[in-house]
C-alpha cells in the first residue's frame, strides 16, 4: 500500500513525491507518457538539448525556489532575450530603448516616452472593451500593430477585438537598453537539461510510465491512501460539467546541416501572414555556446485550438472558463482523498518557479 499515488511525473508531481518520500511516505508516480518531466522534458539530438514541448527558461525572484532547484541541477546563466521579426524587420523584446530606436529613431528615454504618449493620446479609449483598445492605451499604435496584434491573434486564434481587455492588464515597457525579457533576479537553464533535474527529484522513487490513470482509475486508486492528480481537472470528472478550453501548440522540429540558423534561441514572428508564432533554435539555450558542431536543431511553433487527443498547454482564462473551473473546483474540494495540483489540475498558467512554490506549500500542508 502506498501513501500517495502521484498522477503525472512533471514538476509538481516530482516535487511532491520528493518531499513526501523525504518525510518517510511511500509514493508511486505514474505517467501516461513514455518519459518523465512532463512538458519540460528535454532530449539529446545531435548533442543538443532539445526542449521537445517548447522553450522552458527558468526564472524567479524567489530565493527559496532558486536554492531548491539548485539542489537537483546546476544551472547555466542563460538570459532570455528574444527577437521579434515583423516582415523582415528585427526588434528587441521586451519593448525597450533598442526597440524604440529601431522603430522611430529616438535616442533618449524622454523621446521614446513622448512618442508613445502621443500615439496613446490620439487613440485613447476611456473604458477599453477588448484587447486591441487596451493595448493601444498602453503602448500606442505602432508597437501594437507591429509587435502585438499579429502575434496575439495567432496565439489565441481570435481577433484582438474579440479578446477581453483583461488578458493584457499591462505590457512590459522599459526605457532602458536592457533586453532581459524576464527581468528576474535568478535565471538559467539546467546544464544537463530538465529531464535530469526531474530524474534527480525522483531518485529512489518508484515510477511507472505508459500508465494511463483515467483508463484504469479503480485499480490504481486501490494502491494508495491518497491521490495527487496533476492532469486536466475536467477530464478527472469525465467532463460532466462541460470541457474547459485550452490553447495547444504544434511543433515542427528539424535538424539542419548548418552551425547557426538564426543567431538567437527565440525569434517571434509577429506578422499575421507567417503561420507560426516563433522559431526556437535549441543550441542557443547553452550560455557561452559559440556555435558548437556542424548541425543545429530548430522548432517552429504553431498555436492551435485544443481538441481531444491534443496536449493542453494554455488555459483560456476568460470569464466563461473561469466560472466553469470554479464549478469543477467545488467538485474537487469534495474529494478529500484527492489533491489536485499543477497547471492542468488547477487550470492556471503557471511558470515553473510558481509550480515549485505551490507544490512545496501543498506538500508541507499535507504533511503537517
């Protein structure tokens, strides 16, 4: 008999399992995939650590979380500095003085502020009703048209005029020449990849892969006193209240016979005509890499509406889905033998540091 059956070998499940095991509890971790680490899984291709499910860059201002992950992996000092490609024009992200200089030729922060304020004032909406009006209120028309509109509409599969304003309560605008996207105190990527980090968390813990919890729930539930479930909350309840909405991502990954394809790890394509949202060149996630080897691996990312069978990536956090999740949470709260956690179990878009923070809090409360 196990104390905990942990459904999902991703970050939340691995942290919970590690801490519970350290406290003397017996855990069984299962995952329907053929590998651990969930969506942060990295695999070796031509000597390059490839992020199979999209780019994952660890960043946090929480020193406790940073110290925690460094117990299980050594991190490089990669800093996320994406580039935006708008019809062949390249801009630095987030919006900063490099961006404004390229767009308008301005030199000083005061000139940039004046330009943005001029455009905001000319198109200001008192009570923005959609994302377009909110974005123009924040950054003006030029930045919105070139760097926000096309990318956002591809990401969400809806026109900006049909998206609620609250999706972008703010946009990062910096009047400095700093291309550090996250602006976090601690940032990096594990030198040996995220799979190794999760393997270290799960060291000594029984893990069963290719095991679908929902397909064999009764037999698996019988193995443990409590269940930690990190899958989709609506799937757990057989969609009895209806399906929550997600955005999914499709990847086209290829190995190229060249040492360097785009010179940067992340290039966003912000025009509406390019079908993919961005291209990731995985080797550039290695800090200090000077184009090792003769090959490179790139992944094009296509945003798509989720459908059954797809991997759910991003919760559609509008009011309708929020209300539906609240009803599912009422059902979940009534299941005292099941703890729902993680991005899918809580229907929240969590960054990795926040997943760890929440997992630590939940397991400590559980063991108290």
